[in-house]
C-alpha cells in the first residue's frame, strides 16, 4: 500500500494495489474518487482538496495490530 500527499494539487492518494490497472472510477461524494479494477476490486482512493477534508494531510501514521 502506498499513501502520498501532493501539496501542489492538494491531493491525498491511498493506493492499495499499485500494479493493477484501473478499469472504473466512481465519485461517491464531492472530492472523493474511488478506483476499481476490472473485477470491481478496490485499487485506490483519492481525496481532492485534502487539506480541507483531512487533519494533517501531509502526515501519515501507520499502525499494525
């Protein structure tokens, strides 16, 4: 999984399957884009205008339990 924040475009991306091509995208809400592969499996989630929607968009904390 790869999480990245682009401050120039203010976009937060979470890519769960980086080597899988996107077949379809859906925008279930304003500023959220969800990408799926050809079998409707989740590939990635993108948050537009991330600094307005996410606390500390440029900081990621990972926890494994």
